[in-house]
C-alpha cells in the first residue's frame, strides 16, 4: 500500500542536522546549471559519512514533511524548502 504524498510542504517542519545535510546535497548544483535535486541514501552516506539508516530515515522524514518526493525505490527528489519562500 502506497502512502499518499503531501502536495504542500509542511512549513512548520524543522529539519534536524541530518535532514539539513540531505537538503544541502539535494540543492547542490542548482545555481551552476549542473544536474541537481536527486539523491539516494547511499550517495548521502558517501558524501557525509552518515550511517545509511540515518540517511534513509532523514530522507523519509523529509518526504513525510513534503519537502522531497520519493520517485523510485531509494531515489529522492527535491520538491521545495518553505524557508526559501517558494519552489525550486
């Protein structure tokens, strides 16, 4: 059974330090024209040294908050960061 995804991000969500690390990786490259906006838990682990279960949990909680979207098994895509005042 698939859980319905939030259409609107939770503006009251306060990301943890681990979630902030994931968001930072998701946003990398967007100001340079390089491909950006997608990560896997394994990529987060490789880039941060975070344990895989923590990376998966952080991305999952960002998905629950509506800030990222799970587009395939283990692949997450940036949706928006309400603190920035709009979508990417």
